[in-house]
């Protein structure tokens, strides 16, 4: 969990959560809910304090500004979404079906329209806010490393060829595009598109594996 200094609070698996840890987790959950409901710019520190029951002064002792809060939320969300341990276990077991199943998260989504709008807002904010731009770049590197490893496993291409890199960029672009599309048109049924896109990815993986 990110703190004001950028450090993470580590806890043993059998340790009781500290009050500070629980307070920060509650704050992040509250802020995330407000960002989803109202948007990043429409949510101020005073609103976060009122909704969480945590005093503004305490919030500023934990986080320097709102950007630090969104950074901590993104780090937590990416860790939960990316499931790097699951990918690592599948690769160690040489379970290629499980690796391919892990890759589906880039095109299949059951996020709400509000969640998609929040992601769209964070991406757009990167063009105006250097702190968020740096955050997005760090997240992009982390995601690319995992997806590249997954593609190398399912295609047996350990050299990360130009075609494999192109497929990785294709998958990432599709993922962002699908998120934006669902934010704009949440009422549409996307399952047929998910299946269509997944079929294209399977075809390209098969071609690379030959």
C-alpha cells in the first residue's frame, strides 16, 4: 500500500492489521467510490474526509495530495486485476491453457460503466498531470512485462519477436478501446465482440506458435 513517502506497509500473513493500515484502506475505498460516482476533478479532499470520517489533517499526514491517493488506488487495483501470482503459477506448471485464460482479462470485462469512466478519466488526466502520466507509465511497464511473459509462454517465442510485440500492443490497444467504448455506450451487449476479439487473438497466437 502506498504511503506519503511512497513506501509500502508490509504485514506478515498472520499479523493483525494495524490501525493505520485499516484507516488507509478505508480511506482508499471511500475515495475510490467517490471518484467512481463523481469523477476525479469533482471530488475534493473535504468530501473524502466527510465520507470516510477521517479528518482532513490526518489524510494529509498519510497522503500529500489527491494524486497520491489516486496513485495508491491504481496500484491496489492493478495488483488485484493483474493477478501476477496466478500467471506465475500457470507458467511454472507449464499450463498453457491457464496462461491463455489469464490473458482474457485484457478483452473480457464485467466492470460497471462507472468503473470504465473512472479509468477513462485517469487516462485522460495523464495528458494534463505529470504525476498521473508517470503513474500510467509505471503501470504500463508492469502490465507489458506480464503480458509479454504470457505471450512468450503460449507461443514458445522467448525472443520477443517483432510480431509478438505487435500482438502485445494490439491486445493492449484493444483493452483500452473496449474500456472507452463501454464507458460511452454501457447499454450495448459486448459478449459477441469479446468472443470475436478472442478468436482473432487465438488465431494470431497459433500463427506465432507455428
